[in-house]
C-alpha cells in the first residue's frame, strides 16, 4: 500500500498534472477546509508532511527491479496496484 501511494504521488507530480501542494490543497478542500484560512493552510502543511513521512527512506530511485503499476479511477477514487 505504501509503495502504491508513493508511486501515485510521484506519477501525479512528475506528470505535471498537479503539484504536490495542489494535490494536498484539493484534498483539504475535500475535507471541507476553506482556502485562505489558517486551518486550510495547516491542513495542506500536515498532508505534505504526512506524504513525506510515508515516503521516508524508501524513496530509492536506484532500484534495478522494474515495478509495474496499474491505476484505475472510478469517480474521485484512484486505486493503483503494483507488481
């Protein structure tokens, strides 16, 4: 699960579709926080910190083993499977 989240965050960030900050801002809006409020800003910062805590030391770009990931989106939910 952790590697799947890492991959999905990397895909969205590297694809240029959205920055991690925009991704987390969207998440916080989904949680009901209003942009421009201190609570919204704290939520974005907390989400960014949590993402980096999940990635931790496992962010290894030097791996020689290929990983294949398939992502499917239904509505506003994206699920990825890596093998």
